[in-house]
C-alpha cells in the first residue's frame, strides 16, 4: 500500500505558499492604495 502522505504534504506546502502569497499581495495592494490616497 503506497502512502499518500508525502504527496498530500507536498500539495499542502505549495497551497500554503500560494495562499500566503495571495494574502501578502492583497495586503500590499491595500497599503499601496492607502499610501496613494494620502499623497
């Protein structure tokens, strides 16, 4: 029986990277828009 845990953990890691990158991107865009509104 082949264990699926390495595959699942690999996909979970890539999902976490994409998720955190998307969150960071939206936060950066939010701060940039606020910063531009101050100017």
